[in-house]
C-alpha cells in the first residue's frame, strides 16, 4: 500500500508539478481573480475551448447590471445594439 500511495503521488503530483505550476500561473494571469467568479465551470470551459453555439440574445437577456445601469439605460441599449452588429469572431474576442 505504501508503494502504491507513493507511486500515485509521484504520477499525479510530483512528476507534473513543474508543468502544472507553469500552466496555473499563466492561466491565473489571464483568468484569475474575479473573472473566475463570473462564470459557471461549463461557461468557463466554453470560453477557453471555444463554442460556436453562443446564444447572444440569451446573454443579453440574462445580463446583470450594477449601479445606475439597467437594461433600459441608453448606454446599455447602445452597447447591445453595437455588440449584435459585430461579426462572430469579434463577439468571441470581446468575451
């Protein structure tokens, strides 16, 4: 049992520690902090891997606004009007 435990620890932790640390550091530089709190795991995966089936209208309908902003605020309306005119690749880059 001691050998198996040591082997599993080596395979899943020690042998990949250097690569995982580098990956984790880079990932958290791009997607660290509060950004991770904004998305569900499946949404974050779709953002990282890519998704061609975004529902842009649903994104607009489920958006949550803070402060003086609401879905009827002129700035928000202008934002969505402009956003929906973007080509698909520009929308993805924006996200």
